[in-house]
């Protein structure tokens, strides 16, 4: 796992979120993160927690109930906060 992905995973786990992060460093989604856990349901509580940590939707808008891919946690986000 790349260092920046490992650091983000540790940051998320420290806030009670067991999500797998992957930062896109190339392409049209460069600078965004994919956060996923296919065994976890996307709930308003997860949405609020991510928003509170500094995450926005991939286009910079606020996260909402449609930000994830269906009912599971699988979303592309921007991160404006600090992991350390």
C-alpha cells in the first residue's frame, strides 16, 4: 500500500471509519479519493462523519445520500482536511 493511502487509512480508522482509501494521482479524477467498504452500508451517520472530517463530493459539493454507489460505502471524494 502506498504511504499516502496508508496514512489516510490510519486517519479514517482513528475516527471510527473502517474504509479502504485509494487516491487517484492521474487522469480526470486526479486528486480525489475513492473510499470503500463493500460490507458497510452508507448511512447518514457515515455521511455526517465524513463531512465533519473535511470530505466533499468528487465535484466539491456537499456529500448527500446519493454520493455513494447504492447502499454500500463506495464513493469518490475530495479531502480538504489534514490527516495528521
